[in-house]
């Protein structure tokens, strides 16, 4: 790289400072320029929040890196970089573990281990903001780097970060300023909503619109998409964040105890009520009440719930007095409540009361490459949980994750990763880099050929053909089983759902997925 080429690249980065770009676009273009100037195979920009480094942009590292988090106390190389105001280079034979081992995109086995590493601490107003890292597969790749050019690029990086942050502050609404510290604390204290897909960005936009209001919010989505996580984010970003968020799983409550659970009871109100009990509405006073699986609320209980929502007053079972409560209602369901209203299984007035602002959480199959970010996040959680040196996905497994349709959504992915890591841990000593491959994944391999049609006589279930993928065979078996049950119950979907051990909403989605009319 000549001096002329360095200045051309630097001028391009400076020109970007005056352009209207999103923060992630600025960071991506910055790393592209960095790789043009300095000989490296991978570059990354990580932001320091509390004692954890979060990747904001990577170039040359695997996609799942963006879903990871790096604790300073366990990553000695990152800690050393942050403690130095000068660039820190690690020799090829450095004994400190490398956080990026196995993460550099490379078809060559050499990509499993980084040989030349360089890291720079980034400061804004003399406060450490994060780090910039360069990694190469050649041990002597950074021998010829000009220190002056490197320092210049560090200053450009800090300027780019400052511009991005300034623009974000200017675009934020004025009233958010006094809530900024509280929002940061809340974000650190709970799991993140991970993803960069259009679907997840639209979800974040909906959440930002309604979070600061007291409007009743109905969160819909399939089982396992993360509806509870959305509810917790809404509460954490509301004006009620310093008050409790009280959780109630309506599906887990016995029908005879629902009223007592929600509104409380007086001593002696019924057999076994040896002392008075405060209900969930009173516990949530001033905060938020999250009613999960609201579609399972018994029909007889729905008028009482509606009355409490309308009046803001609750009456304990066995008591004549009323208690005034100030509660923001958030509900969630995996059912189609509009259809439940039409069939008489859910009250229309309660439905309209709880769904002032509906939010639909996308299924994982609608989120594209988010699955790799989530996989990286769950790998990192399991790595810490089991004290492992490192975990990575091989290329075949990444492709399989992208091809799978995830009927169990994010929860299925989380459990799948946990089981795979358990198997790897049992098979090895955990001191080296472990690769998660298809041999430890309970995941059907993608099949290019469609499943052949198989005829079956009414009342019998077919045997799966011998030449067929597991996924295609499973779908064929499901289709025949559901059709068989529908015939047995004369097309009655409610009876069919009970016979199959499903709720009506899940059966309806299964019928659509299997294209059963």
C-alpha cells in the first residue's frame, strides 16, 4: 500500500463523515477501508458496555460473530488492548487464548487459528469506547505497517464513531434524553432482541412507538418466537420501568383459581383460604401486568377481567371492598383471537379492550440470516455456562440452519444448540476449539428434491418411502395423520385439535403449512 493509496482511502472515509448514512453502514464502510490500507484477513469494531464488548461490525469473520458477547474478565487479549493507549500486537506463539479462533471466514483449515493479531483501544473524550482489531492468517502480516498511518486511521475511526453517535442523538426525541440512562440499564439487565432482518427491525419500530404509552398491547405470534421478551422490553422502555412487571401464565392457572390469582382473596373466602392474599393486579399497581396465553382465559372469567380493565378497580374474592389500581396491560397469545371471537370462544369486547395496539412477532423462518446471529448468541451462552474454550459452527451446519423452517422458532433453536453443545462437551475435554457439526445437531438435512406423493387408503396411515429426507417424511406423516383425524371427526377442527393434543391456533397454522384445505 503506497502513501498515495493510503490518503485516497482516508479521504474516502472522511467524505463519509458528511454523508447521510446509518451507523451500521458507516462502520461497515470504515472496516472495508481499513482492510484496503492494512494487510489483514479480518477486521472488527467492538463497543464496550460495562464489562462486555459487543461486536458492531465485522469484515472477514463469520456471521454469527455479531451475535456474540465478549466478557473482558475472560478475554485476556481484549483486556490488554483496553489497558493500552498504544496498538497491541500479539505474536503467533502468544499463549493468551484468541477470541477469534475459528471465526475467520476461510475454507482452509488454517482459518481455524489466527496467527497475527493487532488491537487498538478507541477513546472518546479520554473515555474508553471500545476496540478495533485486525487479524491475519500470516504470522508476519503486520511487520510493514506504518505506525503513523495506523494512528491516523485510529483517529478516523474515533471520528466516525463520534459522528454516528451525534447523529443518533439528534434524531432521538427530546423527551427521551432524561430516560437514556434508565433505558441503558434496562437493556443491560435483560436478554437482547437479536436480529438485523427487516422483520425484526419492523418489530423494534412498533415497540418504540407504543413503549412510552399506556395503551393496552396485544402481542401475537407462534409458540417460541419470544413474546415474553417483547413484553419485558416494552415495560423496560416505558415510564413504568421502575415499577414491577408482574407475569401471569393464563394457561397454567386452574379454572377455579383464576379469579383469586388475578384479584386476590380474603381470609376464609373458600376452603383452604387460611389467610388473605394479594392478587396480581394489586401487585402490579403502578407498573405493568403481563397476561401470557390470554387466549386460554376461561370464558366465564372474561367478563370479570373486562370489568377490572374498564374501571381500574378490583375486588378480592370474599371481600366487599374495592381496590383502585393503576396498571398497564400487556397480553400475548399464539391463537388467532379474531377467529376465537367469531366462534364464540373469546369475548369481542375484551378482545377490543386488550388489542388497542397489536404487535405481531415474526416467526424465525421469516427472519432470514438472523438465525445465524441467534445461533452465535446461544453458542456464546453455552460456552460460558460450561466453561468451554471456544465454539463454532461448520459451514454445512450454517447452511442447514438457514434452510430449516423452524416450527418451534427461537426456542427450538436455543434448545437445539444447547443439546449439541452438551454432546460435544461429553465427547471432548472442552479445552480446545469445538466445532458444532451436523453429527451433533437434531436437524434434518436440506433436500433439493420434493417429497414424492404417496397414496393411502382412508382410515390408515402410510409408511414412509425409503428414498426420502427426514423432513419430507415428517411432513408427509403429519399431513396424513391430520387428514386421518379430520375424517374421523367429520371435519370438526375443535375435536381434531383435542384428539391431536393441539390448541386450535396451532392446528390452524399446521393446516396452512401442510396445505390442507
